[in-house]
């Protein structure tokens, strides 16, 4: 089974609204009436200065550097495992059943 990597992070929703209202070409309206944002997501080889492993940026075909904007970052989720000690395991007499 393949090992899966998960990430957590945040998206600057205010930035998305600002850019959508400004008419940024990365936003498109579909025939169904829904609005979509074309994005580029990448995973860095090394963490950035803030410990981020990945980033979100708007993108569309033919976009110039001025058309693109960053709107979020991600960090790799790390499982926190604490070893059990004998104190963590209740005695059979302490169980409610």
C-alpha cells in the first residue's frame, strides 16, 4: 500500500474575493453558473522561511507574472504518536463492564 502524504494549511479568502471582484482572469464562470479559480499547487523541495511545504497560486493559460497571485500555503501533517505506558492501561477491575 502506498504511503500517502497529507497537508494542512490555510487559504486567504479575502485575497480570493478581492481578486475575483477585480476581474482577475484566473476566475471563470461555467455554464452551470458556478465560479471556478484556476490554480497551481506545488510542493517545495525544502520548507520555506515559515515552515511551509507547499503553496497555492492562481494560474491560467497565458498568465503573466502580474496576473498570478499567492493565496495559501500548506504544511505536511505529521502524526503525533505518544507511547503508552502501563499507567495508561486500566486494570481489569476498573473497566465499566
